[in-house]
């Protein structure tokens, strides 16, 4: 079976620092992969490369078998198939919740306003926020805002969802509702790659945990293996520091 995502030999250099150094990663359909690693290990850069927000210095990325890092590819068409959510500042403050969700589908992807709105309302209903459709983001809690941002990333029914530390900016009491939403998406079969520093969450939701160090995945496997019985000294050291 073709992997949904296949990164091969991905290299990314900023100035004199090699952030991704020939990284390989394949993600199967319905699989949830957690990227862990020290701050600065390249987790965000990898997600940004997959969403074509960064240009590779070497290597290739395929989505559903098609070569998306080919320079002839239109990035907007690729991004329509990939949802991405960042740590914070996700919603446009001057747009209502509904307009936040429908902006890209209508403006960028040329969907009809009525179909985008209908789908946005359906998604909001699913997360219990339909009554906030016309509210502005500042009327919502941080957890509600982040759930809206996740739902917004789902509006084009992406093949792949990328989540970059989506709970890091939240007050601790708001983290649970966002993690619950991600668990629901997993249950629905969404293929996801998430960067996280929450090992308990990685343990709960990930099928596979990948530890990044030196620009590569140096250890990977089921959470029980990587988090509880790591074999790589660098993984052991990283986890010891968190403990
Ligand atoms: P992580 O998400 O694992 O904390 P990042 O991918 O954000 O790591 O960063 C990896 C390294 O790349 C860091 O040293 C960071 O400073 C550097 N970096 C990331 N983006 C840029 C950029 N646009 N310009 C220069 N350096 C960058
Ligand atoms: Mg990061």
C-alpha cells in the first residue's frame, strides 16, 4: 500500500546549521505519528517542509505517491490536501469563527460560499461550538479557539493533518478538550503527524513515536517501546531530562 506521506532524504539548512539531515519518514493511512525531540531538533521545520512552507535543500516528499516537492507543483493544490495547525495565533481576530473557517476554502480553493459554510457549521456542531459561529475569536477560550483552528484545517477533508505543539500555548485546564478532539479524529481514521512535548499525549494517541536528533529520526516505534524502553542513548538522555 502506498504511504500517505513519504519523506526521503529530506535536508534543510538554515545558514550554517543543518536542521534536517537526510531525514526519512513514511506515514501510512490512518496512522498517527508523534514527533518528539529537544527544542530546536527540527520538528516544526519538518512539518513546514511537508506543507511546502519551506523549500528542501535535498530529498523528496510524496503525498499519496505524488511528488509534491517537485518545483512544478502548485503549492495551493497540495495544501488543500494537508491541514496544518500551529501552536498559537491561529485564528484571524477580525473575522468571525465561521469566516475564519470558510476563508481559505472560498478564497484560495474556490469553493462555493454555501457549501463551505454548510460544512463549517457541521464541523462546529460536531465540536459543540455551533453557537459561536458568528462570534469573534476573542470571545472564545484558548481551548475553544484551538479547536476551531483544528476544525478549520479539516474543512477541505485533508488526507493528512499536521499538528505543531497545538497545546503548548494553552492554560493547563484547557489542554484536555483539545487532546480529546485529536483523539476523536484518530478514532475517525485521520492520518496525523504531530509534534509534541507532551509524552503522555504521545503515549495515548500515537501509533508510532519518532525521536528526532541531529536532523534525523534516531529511534522510532510504538510509544511503549520508545518512551518506556528506549534503546538509543540519545533518546534515553532526552527522556531522563523530562522526568
Ligand atoms: P523544533 O520545532 O524541534 O523546536 P525547529 O524546527 O523550530 O525545531 O527549529 C530547528 C532549528 O532550525 C532551530 O535551530 C531553529 O533556530 C532553526 N530555524 C527554524 N526556522 C528557521 C528560519 N526560518 N531561519 C533560520 N533558522 C531557523
Ligand atoms: Mg517547534
